[in-house]
C-alpha cells in the first residue's frame, strides 16, 4: 500500500512540475515576442503617430555613390546611412514604397561592404517611414538575443539573431531603422556600426 501511495505522489509531483515548466516556457515565449520589436521604455523617444502616408512614387535605384543625396531626398525624414570615406563602402541602394494603411509607406535600403580580418562582409541598413509601420520589419527567423543591442547613431536598439546574422532594430520619433549584418564579435560590431549616422546630423 505504501509503495502505491509513493508512486501516486511521484506521479502527482511530476505532473505539477511539468505544468510549472510549461507555464514558464509560455511566459518566456511571450516575453520574446514582445521584445522582438522596438518597445517603449524609460529612455524611448515619443514616436509620432500622426505622420501622413505618402502618395505612390516610382522606385529609385542608386547607380553610383554620387546619387546617394538624391536617393535620401526621396525619404521624408532622416535616413540612416554611412558617411563616405569610412570603414563602410556603399554597394547598392534603393528607395521604394510599400502599401500601408490604405496609402503608402517608404523604405530606403542601403547595402554596404566592409572588410574584417581579411574577410568581406555585407551590411544592410533600412530606414522605414512612418515610424508606426512596425509590420514592415519582417520577423523572419530572427529571435530576441540574450545580450543588449548596441546603440546606432545615438539610438537604442533591440538585438535579434538567427543562426548566422544579427539584426538591430531602432526607432526614432520619425522612422524605424534596421541594420542587418553577419555575426561578429562585440568589438567588430562596434567598428561596423560607428560610421552610421542620421542624414542632416553632423558626423
């Protein structure tokens, strides 16, 4: 009889522990989902919610670095970019519209190249208007990282990762920004992020 009671107690304890573990996993999952996109905190800027949507405009592709200024002029608020002559070399750029809330949002995507330890790396920098258009940042296979995101052009970031890449999400009052690059060390990441700035601001 005692053996039967002990078995039932062990089964009940396993069931209880399993239920607690499942609840913890669900809680962790929802925290990761919430933190996976820029969220307000005590240091966050007040994101504008009254920004007007845009009229449709043809996509504009960068043919040379000399056309960067005209490309950035298509964007109604500051663009995240790297000043020429630094560690990042501009490879490509495009400004294009995306349907959003019955009008159009705009996305400027700049692709840069750099060299780290003799290896070529690629960095993609996106600027998205309006600032409320979170849905235009695809989640893909990225998940919240266990380390804090490094600042980009003075903006706080949320760090996402997949098996091979890092993506930093940042948000200003006027726009969303995303920087995607291969997994590198913290020191190398700082080197690659340092040249980035917002257009219209002093370097």
